[in-house]
């Protein structure tokens, strides 16, 4: 067979093949096991030696060329196919996306974590306690004897069996002393409950208790710790005022006010805002925790997480935290 004739035929078949199956057929017809070129190569051995080498070289050259041409055409066809598909594709990329909005942390949890991180990095361990408590941990072990008038300040939710919803996180104090040895540095964050509801009070709110018990803990340690915490939390030097107060479980006791700048109608005003309660752990409370008050002393403080969050974010109504309005919450994402 005339090689130039086959070459011509082959070129025609390749250019006629207008889809991948047709091209595959051409490949089989010429290069397959029983393809024309394969057959010719097999017949080479029957040729006289003089013709064999020149014919063989020409056939091999043709085979290489054919393979290359078919591959090129395959590339072209697949490119054409893709172009056609892209033209057909009717995806409208201007349509609004669907799927869910990404959630985010509640601002109360963000602020709680922020406070926890500050104390954790100073070596305070986070401990948690139950929200349903006994009278013992909420009151009695904290030096509120039965009938003590301070109990009435707490507007407690009671269960019929005498248990209660903890009114403060100070319940963590004696629980911590029961399970840990001094030096003891803990924070106890969580939900607390009191029967109260208006723009600044919610029946459920969050507190964070802190306590340090060791030998020779002094009131100045408490002052320094709180000053440093408040500065770190707000990211600047803040002015604090310690005002003498009363809690059954601390002696002496203080309430801490923060000097807060308010901008009202262009004018800058300052105001003292109460942010936490604190004091030196009362000897009776150390005794509840099986510690000898002649050997150990400690300080404790309790702060309202909502109050800190309101100041931090500039929110003026506490109730916004509990309405779960996405428009409010998504601002803190
Ligand atoms: N438990 C007190 C309250 O809820 C706050 C407090 C905690 C005061 C620790 C002193 C020491 O108001």
C-alpha cells in the first residue's frame, strides 16, 4: 500500500471526526490492534530486506505523526466541547446566595470569656457550680444565719423542697475551699437568679466570682488585683473608688465604683458607676471551708457580667441581651 495515500486518508478522517467517539474510531482504525498501520507494520517482515528498512522507517514516522495528530485533534475537540457547555450554562451569578447566616457568640458570652481570659492568665482557675443550690452554699455557709435580714435583699426563687436558684456566684466560694487547698485562686462565672425585672434588672443575669485564699492576703492585694483587671478589661487606665459596704461573707466589705465618661449633647460628663462588690473573706466563711482563719486570709469579689458588657459595648437597656433579636446580636459578630 502506498504510504502517501494512507497519509492522505488518515488526514481526511481526522479532520472529518467532529466528536470524541468519531475520533476514537479513527484511532482504532489506524492504530488499534487490527488497525491499518498496525497491519502494515506486521507485514514488514515479508518484504525483501532492501525495501524493509526504508518502508519500516516511513511507517514508523507515519505512526508517530498519526498519534500526534489524533492527540491534537482530541485536545481541540475537548476544548470545543467545554466552550459549548459554558455557552449553555445558565448559572446566574448575580442571584442572592442561599444557605444559613453564620452565627456568632452572644455578647454576654464574649464578655464573660474576656474576663475569664484575664483572670486565667493571672493564674485563676475557672470553676463552675450548680445553678440549683442548697440554702447552705447560697446563704448559711456564707455567714447568713437563718432569719438574717440580708437574705431578704436577695429576692430568692425557692423550690418547694427548700432548694433555690442561686442568687449569686458566691456559692462557688465554699465549694472551692472544700475541694482545693490554699493557695487557692478561682473564678466562678455563671447564671444567677433574682426575682426582679426592669431596665437594669433581669430575673436571670450573670455574675463572675473571684476568690484568692492564701497566707497573708491583704486588702491591698484585692485593690491592686481589681485595678489591674479593670484596666486590662477596658484597655486603658481607669479610675476606681472603693466605697465601704456590707456583705455577710466579707469583712471589711466594699463596693467598687468606676469613673465613667458620658457624652451628652456634646458635653463630657463623668459619673461614678458601681461595678462590683468585694471584701476580705469573713473568718466564718473560711471556717465553712474548713480553713483556719488564724492561718489563712483571702479576698473575694463578685461582678455583674451584664453591667460590664453594657459599659464595654455602650448598651443602655439590659433587656436587649435577652430578646434574641438578630439585628441586635449580629452587631457583635
Ligand atoms: N455576692 C455579692 C452580690 O451578689 C457580691 C460579692 C461577691 C461581694 C464577693 C463580696 C464578695 O452582690
